[in-house]
C-alpha cells in the first residue's frame, strides 16, 4: 500500500498540530496533495484507468473546497499552506 500508517503520521505531524491531529484543514490538504500526486503518477502509466481518474477528480475537488474554506477563514494560514505545498490556483 502506498500510504502507510507511518507516512500518514509524518504528514499530520508536519502540517497538523501533532501526530494525531487529523482534522485541521492544513493536515487534510497535505494528505490530499500527497494522494493526488500518487494518483497522477499512476495515471501517467495507466491512461485508461477511468476509475482512478474519477477518484483523482473527486480528491482535487475536496482539496479545492478545503482551500476555499481556509481562504475565507484565515488568509495567512491559506497562504502558508499554498507556499509549503507548492499548490497554485
């Protein structure tokens, strides 16, 4: 499996408040970004995998809605997570 328990904890520790902080928008955005990058790499070699393409589109939409929420709630946190992850609008 590409997303192990240790990798999740590492992402949550880096972008969340602690290892077990899974609910903050920053932690969720970071997790979605990791999953999106992995699915994108998979789709480069498997172009006709439409179920993965559908899942990727759903993940991008979820991440976008979390980013919109964070932008409306606290613009400084939004700018910080955008800069750290290298996401562009």
